[in-house]
C-alpha cells in the first residue's frame, strides 16, 4: 500500500521495503525496566524477521482508571527513563500517552511519538501542545465519535504546524458495556490523508463493568486484526504482556506475548495478499 503526498510519515514508519504494516506494541503501562526490556526484545525479534516497522508502546502513567485504587504507574520520570532505555537498547522508536499540555513537552524528551487518549481527542490545547513538540502525534478516535469527525482533530495538529499525525480506530461505544469496530471508518479516515492504525486490543474492551475493572475479549484479537488488515489499515496497535493475568492494567484484553509471533506471521501473509490486490 503506497502513501500519498498528503500522508507524511517519519522514516521509522516507512522503512519496510515489502510494504508491510507497521506495529505499535508493548505493555499497557510500564511496570518496571525488566519487563519492558523483555517485551521489547521479543517483539524486535519477530518484527525484524517479518520486516515490520516497530514502535515500542508503553504508558508512563495511566490517568484514566475506573477506580481510585487502580494502579497508575511507577512514577513519571522513572517510567519515561525506561522508555528511553528501551529505545536506545534496541534502536527502535517509542510512543507513550499524554494527558495534559505540560506533559507533551516533558514526554517528548524521552519518546519519539506522542499519543492522545481517546477520551481526550477533542482537547484542542492538548493537541496543539503535542503538535508543537514536532513529534508524530497519534490520536485515538473517541469511542463517542464518528470516523468523519476525526478530521477536525487531525487538522488541529496540522494547523499547529505539524504534518506528522496519525489516527487510531479503537472501537465505538455499543450499549453500556461493549465496543464494536466499524471497518468502514478505516478507508474513510485514510481519505483524510493520514495513516490509520487499528488498536486491536482496546477495541475488544468491555468497559463500565460494575466491579470497576474493564473486561475484554482477547479470544477475538486475531479476528479483529485480520479484518483490519483486509480493510487497509496502515498500522496495528497491540498491547502485550508476558502474563496478562497479572498485568497491572488492561490485562483482560491484552495478548499474551508468546502468541504475538504467530499472529504477526499471519497478518504479514494477509498484508502481502492485500498489496497484490491493490496493485
């Protein structure tokens, strides 16, 4: 799949000579240096073999939690330093979420891409602050927004002088406790001239549970990911962990790390077939 002139991308996302999708993957939140380095090492092994441009993802802090006693992080600077170490150790770019305008400048010193959480995708001052760092900005589509409405968020980043912007589909609210992916949104958002990423694992969340802990359907990860590749998404977002059952955040919808290689192998085969069809 070729990128048009309206779709500027940093080099680390266009390094695949085979035209493979790119991958944002890692733990939901940084729990410690050892776990982060282990995850990055495993993902680098498979993405290097499959020619998948890879960006390590890890939140340095989780600001949006259902309960006040939920784990939020190990400390901002400690987690950001781990993200920097992951990038330097493996020579890969990194991405993390930000939640307020001051965080944009702080996080930009440690990572290569800034991510805007779905619930904050309409916050103009946050989008502008992220744009001004000149880092690529990945905007999660709000669960409450149509794909077409994301053009306004995209333009806020561009109008602030930053052409490097991506948008991520992560499901739309379906009733009170479920999400559904409308795959029509992938080509619709691609027409806005920016890369479209499918957040596979968050699209399978089951939010608003009475226990105050979000549920999920990890058994459907492959189904959603395959459909996204077939629909033409440019990148895939997957949260993964050595043992999701003990993960401190979003364990209910994460992919177990040892299952990632087989999934990426299947998605690569599918992507090559899509590329052939699109020629």
